[in-house]
C-alpha cells in the first residue's frame, strides 16, 4: 500500500491535476480558481507534494529559459569593457 505522504511522480494523477490547476490559475487568475486550488490541496496530503513538484518544475524551466539570455548579456557586457 502506498504511503499517504509518498511524493508523487510525473505519471501520478495528482501531478496532472496540480499542473492543470496551477496553469489555469496562472493563465487566468481569479478568486474562484484560487479557491479550487486551495480546496484541492486540502483533500489529500500528497496534493501539496504534487503542487510543490509542479512549482519546482515551473521554476527550473524558467531558469533554463533565462540562463542563456543572462549568459549572452554577460558576454556582451564583457565585450563592451
């Protein structure tokens, strides 16, 4: 039997729901969408872990997209000096 606090994986349905709820709230914020996310988080302790994984993936993806731009800016700055 799976422990209630076991971290979800990307193939876990909780991850999929967390992703959908987060993206929906991110793309079109509203009190209703925020409330739906909060209600869902309270249903099961694993849902909090799933949202944490979604937010981690979101942050890492953003960092991966920004890093090349930052490196390019630093190279250009060194060339100007």
